C-alpha cells in the first residue's frame, strides 16, 4: 500500500509517523519529490514506473 500526496514531503511523512501509520505503507510519495504540481501527475509517473 502506498501514499501519494501533493503535500510537502516532510509534513506528509511526519503526520504518518505521528499517527503511527507509516509502517503500514510500502512507500510515501509526494509531488515535491518528483517536481509535479498535481497529485494526478505524480500517480501517473508512479504507474508508469518512474519511481
């Protein structure tokens, strides 16, 4: 299971840690890491194997 977010990387990962759900996910991807402005673009990149 994965998280794909258009939020800031540090914020998204910190929330997952504080809510104690980080370990449930294989990976957490954020738009900033991949220089995309929309979550849809990020998901498209991930589905096309750009991770």
